[in-house]
């Protein structure tokens, strides 16, 4: 039995998000359409579609109809020409555009596992991914690295869905978390220095420049990169102003300095050699 049901999910400020609830060959997954309406038109009492929602609702219905057709073609054994394309070549083209080394690492493992330079999209199904994950687990990778590599592979497959090469990302069929196909994210334990340990560090004789920077970082919470950019003029009336850039946006932060941090400022100033 297979079905494609259009459903809604209430969200803050945007009204309702539209998604497809897809069930096929014993698997269920959701395809979020990134379309929004102001009312829940799934409910029988909301039969009249408002003008501002008409375009989104009709587009969602059209996507639903397309998914139903694709599912019927698949059940009938029809394989679209696009799914016969070579995934390895597609992966190379897409990863080159992203330019991150981790994509190269994934390809190295994929080629070693596949034992061939050819891999059709049709062959890259749920079972293939499970076998590939089992192979990665034999490569002495950390959980974080394994999850990162699978994430990179999933990014390329999501792009293939957008390019209408495949109907859905086979990762959607895999179970995540404890006991699942994709392991949960490893919980790292953060260890902090105690006040007594900081006192011992301060009283220990070693390179003053390292000690001053480290202690100043402990008392302020600043990273070394932030300390190296610090200027004497950034400190005014016991408050340090520093700036961080995230996604191209520069944001100023204002940090009141403790007495311990202020006492270290002259030494830090000499080592940074900036005014």
C-alpha cells in the first residue's frame, strides 16, 4: 500500500506549514514543501481558500499529484532515465562547487566501498546506505566524523532531489539515534578548571607570555583569536569591546572585566604589541 497525503503543521507567525506524509513500501517519511498558508485547509470546515493562500495551496496539491504519479511509476517498475545517471560523477561535480575537504574524504571512502567508478542513482538505495554505514564503522572513525561524512553525502542527495534526478533522499528511510542506522551525536564532557587549579597555574614558573594569555582568557572567556586582535583602546572604564564576524555580519560585544583580568592587562598589552 502506498499513499501521499497533504497535511499541515501549525507554526508561530507563519500560520501553517504544508508537508506531504508519504508512505511507500513499508516506509513513512515527511517531505516539507516550504509553503505556508494562513488557515488549516485540511479541515473540512475550511473549504474556501483565501486569495493570499491560493497559490501556495495549489502548488502543494500539484506537488502531491506529482509524487503520486512518481510512486505509481515506481511500483509499475518504470525507472526514469535520470535515476540511471552516474552518482559518482554527479557527486564530483557538486562537491567541487562546495569546496570543502570533507566532501573529498567521503568520496574516497565511497569509491573504496563501491569498488567501482560507476554507481547509478537507482542503486543508491536504503540498503546501499546501510551497507556503506556499516563499512564506515569499520574504518576507526569517531562518531562525529562518521556523522559529518553521512551529512555531506545527504547534502548531495538532497541536491539531486532538487535537480529532479531522484524522487526522495534515501537517507529519509534510515533510523537515527540510539540503536538506529545513524548513531546519535556523541556527548562531549566539558571540563573546567577550578579556582584552586587557576591559583596553582598562576604560581607555577613557566613562560610568562603563555601564562598571561591563558589566565586572561580564563577570566574573560575570550578565544586566542579575539585576544590577538584586541587593542588597548578597546578597553574603557573597565569594559572591553570586541567584535565577532558571523555569516558576514559584524557584531560588537561589551565585556565588563573582573579585577583579575584588569590586573593582567598591562602584561597582555606588551605581548600583543598593539595600541
